[in-house]
C-alpha cells in the first residue's frame, strides 16, 4: 500500500467558511414567509400526523406546528407540477422525512431520479449534487432552492487543477470522488463514491492512481489496497473538524458506545472508530446492529434522520453542521417549486464528458 501527496499546487482554492460563523452570518435571509390561514395550518397538522410520528424524537410539537403548513403546501405543489424532491441524508428531518421523495447519498439520489417520470426535480442538497442529477437526467428540469449551497470539498479543485495533475503524472489514471463539479468530472477517467472507491481504484489495473480531491478518503483507500494512491489536498470542512481526542472523550464517558465514522474523516478519527463507511454504509450498520448508544461521526442532521429507523438506539451527536446544506429550508423549497427556480444547467460539451466518467463507474460489476 502507498499514499502520496500530489505535490501540485491548486490553481484556485475556495475553502468554505467556518461552519458556526457561516450559520451566523453567511446564510441568506429566508424568502418572505408565506401566509397560511389558521384552517390550513390545522389541516396540515392533522394530515401530517403520520409524518410527525417519524420525527417526534427530534422535533418538538411547537416547532412542528411551524413546519407542517410548509410541508403540506410543498406536497400539494409537487402533485400539481409532477415534481419530485431529492433529499440528501444531511438535510434537516422536517425536509428529509417531510417532503423528500427520494432519500440517500448524492449518487443514489441522481440514479433514482433518472428512473422517475417527473417533469421537475428539486435537489435538496448542494450544487454539485444538482449537477450530477442533471448529468443523469438531462431532459428534466433540475432546481436547487439555493444556488449558493456549495461544498468545501468540491470547491477545493478545478478543471484546471486536474489538467495540471495530468501534466505532472502523465499516463496515471484519475479517479474523482462524486463530490466534485461537472467540470472536474469531465477531466477525469472515472468517478467513485466513498463506498466503492477501493473497487474503482483496483478496477483500473494500474500500479498508481490519482484519487481526488479528498485527501482523507485517499488516505483511507491507501490502507485498503496495494495500488499506489496519489492524493489532492481537499477536505470536507465538516468531517475534517473531528478529532481522535474528541472521540476518545466519548469512550471515556460511555465505554460501550459505538463510534461510526465516514472515510472523509482524518486518520486519527478512523483509528478510533468501530466501523468506517459511506453514509449509506453507516445507516445500514446502525439499523442492522441497533446499538444501545452510537456516535455518528458525520454531519449532525444524519443522526436525526436515522433515529426513526433505529428506535432503540440513543444517539450522541457531535454536532458539526454543514453550512451549505443548511442553506436549504422549507420556505426556499416552496419558493423553488412555486417559481421553478433556480434551474441548474451544465454545458452540453462538459456534460457529455462528465456523464461518461459517472457511467463508467455505474457500469462496473461492483
């Protein structure tokens, strides 16, 4: 096994702001609050009782009363416009359970969206996810409720950076994590997810592979294969903030706690984990094992969303929020559907090449 830093300096680096400061100061003010009369609110609360049963462990009733009319209005509008909502695992529970039609990680959302007969797809996630949905569903209208919902990892590398890497490592295949822009995917040979990265790398039959842009995912993959991995210096600002010392503190407080980590975390975090896997893998581990107490070392909202499927499990929440995911809210989703904004497009020439990188991964017998 081997792990190398690429040594190529990024042409442009746009690391995200500190999540706490971003939540305080950087997120746009909500759209104007919509008016719901008292009768509509009462009807919404009554109609959505089965939905509230899924989230009552994490959303108090007084807060649900504010969410319910938005959820009903969005659901009614979805039927009227033949729309579906893709809700990523990191969405807040009122979005995930309240209005999401297709739930999961970024690639799973895009793949399932391609199977629908909907005319409109609303991406409740970040911008690169909406682009990936457009790649998989080129004939559909893809909307994102807030186009500023970006990603520190995706913005850590550009198409120009990839071309510089190819010049520095001629002949070395380039694998890109799906958490990248369409422009970056278009410059790469094949995509991967956190769940299949090792298999994708090994499928190339090459002694050395560039695995971009997440340095921590690359380090993790390097421990699982004999292929020499050359990395980039990107990172997810949420997962990068966790530390091994923090997790040891949880174990000292509760020796029997189970710690489940995402491979985007630093090596000292993964070393402390009982299980390391993708968001889908983490969810499956918890629902299969139903531990008494667990720490999900990932974005904070995922624990809230998994709680319904693991009713016997208590979640200790190391609450690192993604400020980009938190730009998406019920009022913005309603506005997005009402006015069919903001539409996400990808240049056709870029889309064709980027789609090829995604399809190569999808077609692998993994």
